[in-house]
């Protein structure tokens, strides 16, 4: 018998009808033995996520105010779910326990995790499965990094039978709850898959896998049948957000494939994320977004001046800034930074660089968008860059900067933000067959 870990997102667990669809998926394959549950998501655009209500509850409680309203909504939601699913679930008991410590912790992690905890309890009751609390098995180091001991601790609990593990959280060395970042149930699913030695990690969501490009920009973008872990990391970096980017690491290390599936279309094959793909098409996906600024530095004989680059980058370190790309020439150096990272510090950074390296010229170029064209076979196909640049020229898109990673798995171009959509569409049309 194979072992399958299946994670279900908040939209897949939003109401009783959605949960029944999830139950049918789990029961359709006895290999699906390890279930990772998110908190219930929105039922309608106007609805409130359970997690958002819990954050609100924490904030109100910290101020010593009456948090009865978010508590009432949460209680009503779980009461209705239990009734419609035909199980007994003492939500009042759980909420009383939560209320006792609602404002006790400065950080909101404990409260934020209770949506997954409660939904995990409920789904375990419906399935007749064993509930496993991540606080007992998923451990973080004092630094906040995942403790590798997690895999042995959790694996020891996942022997025989059917299990439900809430997503999104674990525990610090002192026992306090720590959550992953938003979307962190994907990471929990990956951890559970590795700890249980699963053969496959199914990540069930509201889309039938990844598309070659953002369907909001290219509505008819083709589904990606197969993509490697590394290719996905490159696309996720540029904004492809179907899967939490940190969810790749635990399964990648163990060689466990991920299958992105759609709970509303369970027969659709979705997208397989693997170590190496069979398809040898040069490009598997295109992704991009705006919000970048480029700082251009020019100085004659820069390449002869030892430590020049180190001194420039030390300025970014002192300002606490991460940089994204570093295109260089003999007498030029450009540093590309996200606007959100720069956050109004641009002029101060320019002044500091001016003092540090005395350039002939330095200027800031805002309003850039970066587009990544990704494919593991790119370095084995002649003319990929020529096709890409030719497509952009034909579409009237001016390339402001171009950068190819040392892995030769991607080509990143910088364009004006106003050209972002046209650039992605032009590149897609060139490589969609």
C-alpha cells in the first residue's frame, strides 16, 4: 500500500458542502492516510476567514476589550459545520479554553493557530481519524527554524490508521505556539509527507495546478503538467503563489513529488512537482511583477578597484536591505531592489554609496517590473534568448535590463511597469507550444 499525504486549503474547507467533497476525495483512495487541514476559508467574498477573526479576537483581548463578537461568529460557524456534518463537537468547551488565554500572549501565534486546531478536531471526528496536535510533534529551534527532530517525533505518531494533522503551526522549545507565515499549511503538509515517508504529497486547492502564465494576464494559459522543484522556486520568487515556497524544501530533500489538485475537479490531473521532468520543452513558465527600483552606479576602472562591490553592498547591509539582482559591467554596477524593501530609503542609500565609493555617476531608476522566463532545459536549446528578445521587440517592449542565472534555468528581464502585461503575453505566445 502506498502512503499519500493530502493537504486541503481553506477554500476547500469553507463550509459543510466543501468538507463533504473533501471527505469523498479522502475516502476514494485508502492510500490517503495523512490529512492536513487548514482553517475554514471564506464562503463568500463578504465572509470573514476564521483566522482573521482569531487575529481580531487576540487584538481586542490584548486591549482588555470585549471580544464577544468574533467569538460568537466563530462559535456559530463551527456549530453549523458540526450539525450539517452530523457529528457532536463541543465548540463551546474549546472556545472557553481559548478565551482563558486569548490576551495572554503578546504574539498572536497561539490565537491564529486555533482555526486549524478546531477544524482539525472537527474533521478528525467526522472521519473517525486520530487527531495529532502539531504542538506535540512539529518543533522549532529557538532561532525560529524548523528543528529536524520534528521528522522523527512526528513520524513516530503516524503509524497505522488514518490521521488528521492541523496545518500552520508547531511549538517553540518552551512549548509556546509558533505559526508559519500565511499559507503555512502547505509547509505542514510537506513536513507530514516527509515524516510519514509518503510516496506522494497531494496539495488540494481551488485551481487545477499551475499555468504557464498568470491567467489574469494570459486567460488561456496552458496548464503545466510537470515542473521541477527548482523551476517552481524560480517562478514562486516572481509571484507564482499557488504553493507556499517553503513547502518545497522538506519533500525535495526526501524526493517526494507534489501533486497540485483541485477539490472542485478531483478527476483533473493537476500539476506534478518533481525532481526532474520528462518533458524537454525549453520553457515551462513565465512570471513577473512590478515594484522594483534599480540603482545604477558608474565609475571608470571600477573593475580594477578592489573591494568596490563589497563596499557598495555593505551599504545595503547597514540599511537592512535585501537586494534582488546585480547586473554588472566593466565600469558599471546596478543593484535592483524591491520598492517595499527600499521603503523610502532610496535617497539615503544613494548618499551613503556616494560617500563609500565616490562614483562618477549614481542614479535611481524606479518603476521597473521584472519578468522571469523559467525552464530547466533552457541551456540545451539554441536560440531561447533570441526568441525571447525578438518577441519583446515585436511587441514594442523595451528591455531595461537582462540577467541570466548561473544555473541557466531562467532569463530575467527588467521592463517598465507599464509594459509588464505586454511582456508576459509576448513571451508566453512565443513558448506556448
